[in-house]
């Protein structure tokens, strides 16, 4: 049986029963199988208007036992205009393992965030277990009115023990609490994120890069302010990336911060500043031509080096609205990595650009999904094989151009709740051999779905290891 998507015959994955023991009975290696449907513990869920949900998700080894754990969080009410405003201030955290057993929780109530927000999970303190780094809503009980969604005056930054949820470090940096939404920067204000970086060259991502509208604040592992940077470009479609990227772009052993219109050195000083193109929605720091690390910028399809020299520019004719970009080795028939670029805004259409030629070598229409964002690189066939692309509940093979829906994944509830309720995904090795699994969720739902490529040999698992793609997932909204 086949499913046709825009004229392309796509094999439908037929469910095969799970056999007892440590292996899947499946004749087709690489076929996606639902390894585990992990229900968010009932005590960790909330109900609004008859709708029960857990919230947004992060993953990491919270207990230090070598297994991947899960963390849901909810924020102060996010029912703003079109369901897209607010939700920036966590008020509830709930940690549980992949068997669904509760570990701990903090706070109460809250709503699902309107967008992926300010929570990160990683071992920032070097104690062999991940911590939770997060904003926390801490309003002044004596205040006459709340700060509201356009101010962070009632937010503190915390590092919590992953094993217990206990607050280990907390600070209220003026650089964070002083941030406000300043017109006309509302479009960028609603996108906030915490990214973990190695700004000091220690070999460990223990610094915190906070993106707040037009402002970036860097904190050390004691949550003290290292530096701040404010962009002078704030107009919608003509502003820096909604979510910056961190990585060592200049090979000095320290991470830089890429915003698409700028690259900040580890001390916060610009290495270059240039409004390269409109709709600079997505960026990445990744190896490109001959293994050289480049600044990859969705606006007009740019590749730039650490000094600001343009390596590649596709231009507005090819990339009128560079919504989302991902880079990996997707095709074995071409040398080097490829870039997948959602080149025309919130639409299913993507182009594939070769690093070897700098040319568009493939055009695809992916499956539509709420908001038409959410692409994720998945090393589904192992670290030394071409990567697959996850998109809104489907897994795509760019070598064949085929995509198939993940089996037993329910339709996203987001359109009935808010427009951001599509399937997010973090790719990570959570069971079996060195191939990656897909951890998929809908922040408006109450379960997490983990998919593994068949066959599964549980005895081959050597433990969970987090990298930047896990603790800084490129969640787009």
C-alpha cells in the first residue's frame, strides 16, 4: 500500500507487533517503531477548558544513571492574542523517567507555552548529572499589578538539581529583569530561549546565553552577567534570527553567538554586523565547505565565515523567505553536507543545497503541519550514514525523496488549542545501538512518543550522552 503526497508515491509503514525479548520482529531494517509511549504522570498534568496536557518538553540524564529522562514545563498564562503572546515565565517543572515514573516536580498550574521557551537541561556543573537551567516566575506579592507578558521584571534565573529539583543557584540579573518588549520589536520579543555555551573555553557548555527580543545576555555558571548585546535592527522581517545559535565559528576553542545579522565573539563583541537579508528566521553554526565551520543564515540563503566574508548567497529570487534551515550529510551521492532550507515562509516546500557545488540539487514538498515548521536532523541509520529529516510527525529520506508518517502518532491537537501545537522533536540515542531515536511531543498533549529504528537490540545500549543537538535543540515555532 502506498500514500501519495504531491504526486510522490510514499510507502506506508505497516505496524508489526513487538516481540518479547530484546529485538523487534521486523523484516525491514530502519522501519520506525513506537518504542515507548510515555504518559506524562497524571499529577504533572493540567486541565484547561476540559483539555488535559503536560506542556513543553526537554530531555537529559537528570539522575546520572546513564538513561534519558524527561522534563515537562508550563508557564504563566499564555492566552494572548492568537495564543502567541506570553508563556515566557515557567511556573511548573515536572521530571520523570522514560518509564513514566515521576522523579520530582516544582511549582504548580500554568499553561502550555505558546512557543518553546526558557528551559534547558544539561550538566552545566560537571557533576555527571544534568541540571535544569530555567527562568522562574517570581512576582512580588506586594506589587499592585503583574508585570505582564511584555516585561521580565518578575523573572529570576535558576539552576536546579536534576536529581531532586532543588534550587542550587538563583539570580535576578538586572540585564534580564530590565528587559521589556519595545515597539516595534514585538515579533522578536515572543521568541525567547536559553542556550548553553562554552564561552570560556573550558570544554564544557556551562555558560548561559539568554535571548530576549532585541537583547542577548550572557551569564556564567553562577548566573552572573558576563555581557549584554542589543541589536539595532528590530523591525519585523528585518531583524536578527528569532532563535540564535552558538558554536565555535572561529576555531578558538570558545563559542560564538550567531544572530544572522551579527556574530558575537565569546566576550560579546561583534566579529561582524550586517543585515544580510530579510526574514532571517533561522541560523546555524555548522561545518560546510571542506569541513570549514560557517555561519549559516536563512535570510536570502547565506553562508558567512567568522569574519563576515560571504561564502554563498542564494539571493531573494531563490529564497524569498528563509523560514527554517538545517544542515547535515543527507545524501551519500554527493560529497559533504547539504542544507535543507524552507525557502518560502510557512509552507511545506524546501530546497536542498549542496556544499560541494553551492547549488540547489533537490526540491521537495514536505508534509504540511501546523505552522509548517519543525524540521529536525535525525541520525536514524547511525552516525556514519546519511541523516534523515523529521518534519511534523513524518520521517523523510532525502536520498529517495520519500517521507512517511510515524506509526501510531495521533494527530496534533494544536489547531484546536493554539497554532503552535505541532509535533516537536529531539533526536537522541535513548535505547539500542548508536542509531538515534525520535522523541516527539505536542505541548498541548499528555504523552511523549519515542520511536526507534528496527531492529532494536536493547542489550547494545551503552548509555545516554547529550550533545548540543540535545541540550540546545533547534526547536522552531
